[in-house]
C-alpha cells in the first residue's frame, strides 16, 4: 500500500473521510504513514454463512432448471442470481471461486475443515485462519482484541452449535473475543463498583491465580487468566468506543440497514479501521432443507445492500486494498439431481463437490472467475479448489506464511497448512 503524504491527508480531509471517523482513529494512522514509521498490517473480514449457502441461488446459477433469473454483472459474461443486483454491480471488485470442492458435507466437521484446513480427528486441535492472523498480524500489547468473532443472528434453519475457533497450539491469547450482539458490543465489561476499587480487587485476584498456576499449571486456568487480562485492558481502553455503533453518524448506520447482519458489518468495519486484524461475522440459518429459493430471497434483501456498503466504505476510507473480505460457508447445496424428493431438489441438501465462495480487497484481483461447473452445477469441470488452497490464498493476501513452524506445548513442530497447500495464483 503506498505511503500517505500530507497532500493525501488534505485530500482525505476535503473528501470528508477523516470527519467520517469521529473517534479520530485515522489521524494517527495517517501520521505514522506520513513519517514512514509504520505500515498498516493486512486485515480480514470473513463473512461466515453457517449452514451451507446454495450456490445456485446466489453466485453460480445453473443452466439446468434454475429457480431464479440470472442478471448481468459488471463483468461481461459473469452472471449472478437476480437477488444480488448491488453485488453484481461490484463484480469488478470480486474474485469468484466457483470451483470449490472439499468433499466434506457434515456441518460441524466441514466448518472445522474450512476454518483450519483439516478434518477433525478427535486427537489434535488445529487453529483457524483467524487465530493465525491474530498471531501473525496482531499486536501483542494491543488495547483491542486481535481476533473478534461477531454473531450476526440466525435467519432460517440452524445447523448445530455456533462455530467458535480454538487457538490450539497458538495459546489462549489468540482466542477470538465473542460479540453476541453487535448493538451491545462486548458483554460484561461494566463494573458494579468504581474502577479504582475494581482494580484493587482485580490485582488481588490476579496474584492469587498466578500463585495457583505456578503451583499447579493448568491450560484451562491459563486460558482464564489470558481472557481476564484482556478484559481488564479493554476496561481501561478508550478504543472501546469502536464497539459503540451509536458513535457512528446516523447516515452511515442507515447505509448498513437495521438487520443484525448489517450492524455486524458496520462493527467489523469500525474494528478493522481501528486496527483489529481479523473479524469473523457469522450469520447462521443456511441449512435450507426443502429448498433455498424463498429463504435466500429474504436474506438477500439485507445482505446485498449491506455487503455492498461495506465494500464502498472500505474504499472511501482507503482500506480496501489492505482489507480482505471473504464470503464463505462450510459447503454448498445440492444441484438438481432429481425432479422431487427430500434433499434432491435444487439447493436443498448438503453438497461439497462443487460450490462457490468469493474474495475481494486485500490485493485480490477483482473481476475474476476461478473454476467452472457443468450445466447442472454438480461437477467442477475446471480448476477445483480445496480447503487448504482456499486458506493458503487468504494467507497470501494477508501476507502470512502458512507453512511457518510453531511449537505445541509438548514441543512438537506444527504448521498451519500442509506442505502441498498453495495459493490460487489466478486470484492475484
């Protein structure tokens, strides 16, 4: 990303960009860049659609027995479902991966695979790409968390417990901080007594727990201490205002809409703007057994404008090239395999052989389609992409080495992805 100069700063001021950040977060960023003291680390906003998105009703409409109309996008020859006109207009910014093929169609297991690159085996835990980004792109003594996981609600049929990444061998300090309601921010961060009295009690508790940990070390206790220290730091930080959506100008809030999903995207943008390197936004409810057409049409009414607004907002603030946006799920949904029957109708059942994700920003090449499927949308006919290569592509965009070695608590060398994982070159 080019260094900002004083002239750039004046241009941003004239354009209202600095004024659009009422907390003043952009001012130190620009000052550091102008002095050549620091460059902004890469960030990621991962849109996790939990339950399995039907590619046939979103971004890969099949030629055979489609249930909705196709519309043109900003890129000639590329068509989207009619429900996403605003994102279609921004296809020039999007890298569409239509050749996803992972083979795992069991909800919980597939979610772990798409976050970590590995199928769960019951003995070894693996960190997710968010945990890795926290470790590699985060700041050790940052006032705000380096990984925030935002629950954007559930719209439809649930598909098991909400996915939360585990840091595994990276340690508890890289665990995600959960936000269960974007309008409320981080829960339980208000003290019942004055902050000074609370600090005195907190010091006593910390001393007690540290002595206990020295006598009887425990991973669970270490995780609790790490979370407790993080909470204390947040209590004293003026950057907590990043979680206050009411601090955002009314016009900006209206641009993201009133849905919990839209508010989650606004929160994600505010967090990235203030330096959080990884934000995961999870919208549950995508397990569309019985058919996807009506459900996705309803969801698209708030998703299409709010995701489009996120792209535009990052551009206006000069953050698009340094912020990777990822739209993903654990798998896709069934193609038209038969004319009737449970899970045999378009978009009804689980399907991991041919489905769609996309990326934008963060140095990703826009206006690109990677992979092709057959007319029924059931087979990848060109350029399949597996989970490890998908995650390697994210790592490459975030300037993270996915093959870097870490040590487990037993001293065992571990790498995030296997040696055969490679970024999808066509995305850059």
